[in-house]
C-alpha cells in the first residue's frame, strides 16, 4: 500500500510532479475548463456559455458556423452552477455535450459501452453514466462533474490526493464523482457501502484499495 501522507504541503509530490491543485486532480490529466463566455461550436452542438454562474445564455440555432439540423432540440442544463442552453441532435449523448462545454473531467474508457464508470456525473442527485444518457432527455437537469466536486467537496479531493488514489488518473474523476454522490446520500458510509458504490468504476491501474481509504477519510473516519 502506498504511503498515506506526502511531505511538502497540501497535495505536493516531493521530487515528483510538483504541486497539484484540487481542481487539476479532479479533472485528471487535462486541466482545461473552457466555460468562459462566448460561442463554442463543435460536433453538431452549438451553445453559448454563460459568463457568470447563474446567468443563462441562449443557443442560436442556425447561427453562422453552427451545425443545426431540423431534428435538433434546445435543452437547458445547469452544470456545476453554470447554466447553458445547448442545441443537440436526438442521438447526441450527454458525455459529448459536457466535454464540448469544456468539462473535460468526463472521460471515456470503454468506448461508451457503460462498462467503466469514467463518464460518471451526478444528475439531479444521482450518479449516472453520461455515455448511456441521451442529451435530449436531460432538459432542465442539474449536473455535477468532478470540476464541481473540487469546489463543493474539497475535503474529498484532498483525501484522494493524500491517499494516492491516482496513477495514470484517467479513471479518477469518475471515482471522485461516484464517491461524492455516495457521501451526499450517506455521509458516514461503511467500507461495504463504499465498495458497493464504487463497484461500477474500473481502474486499469489497480488503485482500488486507495479509494476505500480516501472515502473513509473524507467521511471523517
Ligand atoms: S465511458 Fe465507460 S461507462 Fe461511460
Ligand atoms: S489510475 Fe489509471 S486507470 Fe485508474
């Protein structure tokens, strides 16, 4: 088992990769969040990100550069307290919408077969697989990704860092989000609760024991 505490201050890696922020850790290997104001167009999705959390900006179907078809629908999403109106096709999956909105912690480790848990987000209080969720079914949904968990539960992120839960880090955001959903539902989970909650998350690097320690620590045990 890896050493639990690392010297050198919060989240640092002495002689290694250098300081790592909670937010970078939550996102995993990519540390970009492009939720600033302005239009973003890609892959059949046209949206305008609200520059201020809580402020909604409308999508503009048919606007120059967009790829809007007759079958597209506009949905409203609240993601980590940011409000979006997004034009999506009927077959567009939620994972792709979230990534194109800049929430790059939402991963894909199984080609969208629903087998790995790396795309997990919390939607209306429940952990779901965003790769198996059609975006058109999510109108009005309130969604939390790992970027949001870094803000709403920094204690959990700290516990993940201090317990060395990450090797390559690709699976980590999915684990973090699933653990956050468990703690929201059950602030003092047992080890068995944690094993069951995280049972759908796959880690190819084999970090499983560390997640148990991290969630117990975050729960204050
Ligand atoms: S990408 Fe693997 S479960 Fe969604
Ligand atoms: S840390 Fe590499 S897949 Fe989990």
